[in-house]
C-alpha cells in the first residue's frame, strides 16, 4: 500500500466522451484497492501541483491542447523522475503540438470507424494488463487508427483483427495496447474505453487494474 496519489486528468478541448464519469469511478475504485488517493481534475494547475510525488498520471479520454506550459513541465518532470503514465482511449488525441507527449503516449490518433464489435488479438500475455485475457477477445469499441504503428518503439500487447469489423485501414499491423519506458518512467496506453459500459466490464476493469499495477510499480532500487 502507498499514500502516493493517482492523478486522473480529464480535460477536453475537442470531443468529450460521455464515459468520462464512469471512467473516473472505475479508477477511484481501482486506486482504492491499491491504497491510492485519487485526485481527479480538469484543471492543468491542479494537475501540475499534484504530480510531484504522484504514483502515476492518468490521462482519461483527454482531447486537444489541454496543458499549460507549467503542466507540461510537471508532466515531463514526473515521467523523467520515474513516475508512471497511463493513457486511456483519446489520450492519443491530445497535445498534437507537443512532440514529447507523442513520445510519451507512443502514437497519435488518426480517426476511427463506427462504434462496433470486433476482436482484440492479445499478442503478449506476460503483462498484468493482458494476462487474464483470451488470445482473441471480443469487445465493442471505436478501433482507433494511428498515424503510424508504434511497433518497434514500444512493447505491443494487443492489436486489432481488422477482418472482424468494418472500416479498418491500418492492415495487419494495427496495435491497440502497448507500453514502454522510453521517457524515463513507465508509460502504458490502451486505445479501448470509449463506452460507459466498458468501465463496468470485468475484463476491461482487470485490464485497467493490470495497467495501473504496472505503471505504479517501482524498481527495488527506487523504493
């Protein structure tokens, strides 16, 4: 257990997802399981003040240019000091004008087809966010496209099987979930989480729980 806060940032400067309240509730519950105090905010000044010493920053369906220069500095300092970052859904459609944020998230959102069921192909079960999932997981989401595949720069955990839905345009290499440590601390991104119902889904909640476990874990030398 730890007293470090989990900072959940939900500011939007573009499309706003109706599922944000359900996402906050899910993260509060998951944080409580770990003994984390959850600070949920849409204020970049509050984000900047809360990040020093935080267990992780969660960008939950943020969109557009949502950070002030001090908030950018605080997020980068948090990550470079070994802090954790979890980006959920449209976190990849955030801060397009800040190159470092693109490195942090791993890839940039580039549209999506209609909301519909499809199949998530789990490529790596050796991670707490995917260990519980079947090799082929049927889920309903927006099946985000990205400007480029991050494969080769990140550890891809799961990808989309575009043959199971309509409107895919990344082809056979369509990552959906990945993680890396390229910016100092641990960074995890899942493109899933569009619907409010997702946050009540046991498999998806376990997916988020595993992601939080991973980004908030600290090496023994840092404890």
